C-alpha cells in the first residue's frame, strides 16, 4: 500500500480489551482522533464506531476497558517517523445514534491510564530536593512509570533538571498530576523564569521548560497550504489545517497572578 495523501494512515491494530475478551474493532471504525497538548498532562482521543453486532450491549461498557492501537504509514513510503503504539483507557461512551433497527453509531472516548490512576489517589507527603527530582519521584512511585517501556505502555520521557538549590515541597493531599502542576509553577530554568511544562506525547511524559523547547532546532517545517493537491508527499504530511495563538505576553496579568511578582 502506497500512501498518496497525508490523511492516509495504516491501522495495524485497534483492539478493545475487556473482561469478556479481546475484540478487533478495526472494521467498525468511522473516525479516529488522537490528541496531545502541552497544557494537559495526558494524551487522549476518541473513536467513532458503527456497530451492527450489538457490541456495546454485549460488552456492557463500565470504564474498565482498554484500547490498544498501533498506527503507521505505509511500509513502502518514507514515513518511518509516523509510527505510534499505545494502550489507552476507555472512560466514556457517548453520542449514541440509531442508524436503523440493527445498527447504531457511538463514540468511545479514551485517555492515558495514568490520568485515571492519578484521579484515584492523593499525594500527602513532604519532599526534599530539586523540583525535577520530585517530579520523577511522583511519576515513578505513584504512577509506576519507568524510563523504559514497551508494548504500548507509557514511560517517563525528558525530565529537565531545574535550577536552584534543594527545595522542600509539601503535597497538600492532592492528586499526583495536581502536585506536578504546582511544581511546574515553582520550577525555574537557567533564565530564572517559571516556564516549565508537563505533558505527554508519543515519546512519554515530559517535564521541560518552554524556553528550552523554543531554543531547539526544528525537526520539521509545518506549512498551512491546502492539502491533498500536491504531489510532494513530505509537504502533505507536514501540513497544518489552521494556526492559532492561544495567549501572548501580558506583564500586568503576570504580576497579578504572581509569576513575576517576586
């Protein structure tokens, strides 16, 4: 199979894992969306299914299902960097619509398992050390993540060492991701600005300063040209549908919320 358009992906596996067994739902999917966001700790997504076998009634979705997926581009195309394998947790089923008497459509919403694990426990502990070490401690001890993971498991990615001496942090009975969010606001890098971000992508969970991300050499150049009209496959793959500036520098607001008040 040769990929001719950027919208084409090869779904090697899309398996729903339940207490009743494993089910290949690849033939039933209509749409698959996967999201990663620097302002949300975990990857998430949704899959729209056309069900003519009564799968939802048989499986009785209760939030304990897993979704294992493996996506690639065609093996004949030079797009080896477009490979993705991960196991998600299904947390919601919605948008049910009856097509006819025997078929219906619905959407399975999924998220990384660590998000649900974080919501089910609290951190009430005193930590000492660099904030970056505390983040690594929380990820490894509370969410059971490691630097090396296989078979679709999440892992710890890039944890950048924070600036400054040893610190004491007391987690006030808060979720692990909530504690890491507080540490992001306290951590500073070489520029002594609190610009650390915590997020997950296909390479794992990262705790990195925005200033360091902006200093890196770009991996690819994203274009906003119309899609599926050019023969250049690389330009097609690296095209964006739209560009939006979420926020810009506001000194008055930064002083008000305490970012630079000190």
